[in-house]
C-alpha cells in the first residue's frame, strides 16, 4: 500500500471503477472516450486500447448516429444528471456489428480540464428477453388478460380480450374497466374494485358470484375471472384473467336437459313395466268377463241377453284401452306393418280428448279414399300426440284442433321446395290449430333438439325433434306453416304402400264347430282355464285343462299321440307358454300349438316356428275368433 494518501485514494477509485457491475465510460466535450472499465470491454467487445481517444459514436448504432451528436451537444449545453433508464429506448453497437439494448445514466463531471460526461451503461438484454417472454405469454394465453391501475383504467390487454369482447386494444387502452361490465352491474363495480385494492390478494378463477361481460355489440356473456395484484414502479396494478364460459353454461343446460330426459325416460320405462303387468292381469279379468258373458249369453234371451251384450261390449272396449296403454308405454316393440292410418288417428283422438283442456275442440277428418302405408302405429300416435300437445300450448284460452288425413301426390314442383320428398303418392297427415302462430325466426328452429319457446320447466324442447325423426325414419317429410296470430299447421307425409298383397284374415276363416278333437288348454289363471275348457267344449271339442305348465307337459308326455291341438297362455310362472311350446314340440313335432298373449309383437316369427307355434291370438279373445283360429289351425296347419 503506498504511503501517499492521495495515491491510495486514486487506486481505490480505480479499483471501484474496474469492479463496477455496470459499464462505466467517460467522454470529453468533443465526444471522445477518455475512460472505460472492464464491463465496457466485455459489453462491447473492444479492448480499451481500441476505444480510448475514439469518438463515442463508435459505440452508437449507425441508424441512431445522426441524432446522437445533437443530443450530446444539448446535454453539454445544460449538463444535468440523468437517472438510469430515463428517456427513450437506447441501443449500443458491439464490435461485431450486433446491437444490444442498454440503459444509460449520465453524470456531468466538472474538472480543471473542462466538463466530462460519465456514462453508466447496463446491458438489459436479459430483461428485454424476460419482457418479450412475458409479452408472448400474455398474447398467446388462451385466457383473456386485462391489467388495470388503481383508477380502474386499462393499461394492458391481449388478443383474446379483443376477440372475446369485440374491441381493438386501441379502443380499450386508457378506458375504465367498467366499459366491459354490463349496465346492470356497472354502478356497484367501482365499489368492488376499491374493496379489492384495499385488501389486495390473489383470487382464484371462478371464485365468487356469477359474473358477466359486455361485448361491443351490447350482448352479454357469462365469464370467470381470476385476479392477481402486482406491485410495480407505477404502483399496484391488477392483472385479470378472463374466460368466456358460454359454451360450458350451454353444456350444463344441455346436460341438465338430458338428465331430465333420462329421468323421464326411466319413468316411462318403469311405467311400461307396470303397464305390462297391469295389462296382463287386466286382460285376464277381461277374458273372464267376456268369455263367461258369451257362454251365459248363449243360454238366455230377452232383457238379460241384452244386458249381457252390454257386458261383452264393455269388455271389448276395455281390451282396446289395454292395447292403447301398451302402445304408449312402449311395451310393444316398434313394428312397421301395412295399415290404414285412420284407426290409429281415431285412437289418438280419443286419448287427446281425455288429456287436452275442455276448451279445445278436436275435429278429425279422414278422406273416404285413403291409401295404406307401412308404419308403426305407436310411432304415428307419438307424432299426433306431440303435435297436438304443442298446438294446445299455443291455445291457452281454447280453440280448434283439426286433424286431417287425405291422399297427396307430390309433384316435381313440390319436391323442388321440399328436397327430402320424392315425386309420388303419399298419405298426408295435417294437424292444424287456431293458436298464436309463430314468427319466421321461431319457425326456422322448431325442429332443433331442445329448442323451446316455453318457460323453464315447461317443456324439454324434444317434441318436434322427435316428430321430425319419426317421420323422416318412415321415409316421409314434415314441415310447419305458421303466421303470428293465424295459427299453425303441421304437415306429415307418409309414403303410400305400393303393390301390397291382400292380407289374410285368419278370423274370417269358416268357423266350423269342433269334431271331437282333443285339445290341451293351459292357463295359470284357474278361472281362465275353466273358461277355455267350457268354450272349447261348447264348440264341440274334448278338452284337458291345466293351470300349471309343468303339469300340462307331464300329461302330454304320458300319451302325446292322444292330443290334436295345444292352446296355451304365454305369461305363466316358472315356465312361459313359449318354453312349454318348445318342450311339446320336442316331444311331438307335428302337434299344432296356438299361443295366447297380450304382446304378440314381441316374438320373432322364426322363434315361434321353431317352437311349433302355428298361430297367435291376442288376449282376450272372443268366442268367434277362438272358434275360427282353432278350426283353421286344425284344418290347414297354419
């Protein structure tokens, strides 16, 4: 250590300059470099020998040199300390020609030799890279990003905010955040903002109440917002992360509707099972009423006979009701068969009369000449019921519901307007009401799933979608015509069944009496077993009646050649009628079997034939039908 104190101070100063983490560079009044430290050498890539005495413009990018001389002259004319980072973006030029972003602090130094300027230079490349990464992250974020200051003014937005709200960032920067808040929440929003600034803490996305944003076009959208307070040199800023949850809300609504639909479907399935069980028991009761009524009717005359006729007629009406219950409870499978839609519409009209308000008048018009179609009766009834229910909702104060069935020929001009329709003959079903009608924008959406004009909980929005699916599935077409205040008419086209072979009506076969043939009659209901025996005996047959399938099979196996025919119920405990038929068929393949059931459509024809079943009859069966089918099977084998 030198003894000269001044020299010691100079050495310390020199060591401090050399060891400074910032680049230190001093220039004279002519702009020539008179001092550099190690950091300047590292930063710019020059050894100090190549810098000392050189103009400082050597370290200024060529694109900025034109203005630098004037800036230096102005500073020397009024030398004042300038803090680091104050002013415009600055860049230095390295020896290899590349540029580096820098911050520069200036300090005038007055000496006996004149005024010098000491520059403190910091390489801010790392900071710029961090800022760029932050900018890219913000811009690329799938969430909308908004930063506001303590006054609620927007100081930063990203692309997603522009897309989400429909504003450009130029329209947003400097504006208060309340411009993105719906008017119904805008008055209280500054209070929420002030309370957050009073106790700033991060708030997770989705925490708090339901929030909504206001787009430029005035529409609202449901949103979730996460808040993060950020301390900066400008003070406390709040960065908001915003997500448009419209799709999620719609999915939640759709999910809730689907759950409701599933629950409804499950209820209908349970109702179907219940209806099937009830129908079986009810059919047995009806069979006993009508069967014993017919037996009694054959032995009496006068007023008693007339009364029994009424009992038998009432039982027949009860049978029709059971069939309608089974159709609507989906107990019967979807089976398309040639049919005249008139009977199906008549049944639907009777059900509608019992379910629609009394103020709605129902009129059914069926053309005398009407073509037959290939359709499923239950599905057609669903179409009519859905259309009629919608019509009733459009007539809260009552009105006219008109159901019409008539032939229709779709010509080329019609098919051009209705592309799903081919030229040809159809049966046209029309359901017209005198209700409120619909505007064009509503009419355009009526067949969309879940679309409804009813209030919450008043409808699933699936009715017309279901109608559309059924009619299209039948190869037809459906459309609506409506005007506000003039009602609505729904048209459904069903293709005509061309070249239909005439149906064989087994019941129309000559009902000749029995000739002493031995019949095994099986039904687990004792009263129906007795009824079956007495009816067949009255027709001239010999009968062995059984109430147990296993017992009946044992009787038959004792002497299978004795029997000429088996008539069995289907629904029996432990062994069904079809299972019994298989066992009988295995014991004697040529023995004809008639199956009595309330669910004829549930059995594939191949399964019945394999079990030896030659014919089926719907319970309850009348005496005349029983006579006809029994004689036909015995004589023709079918």
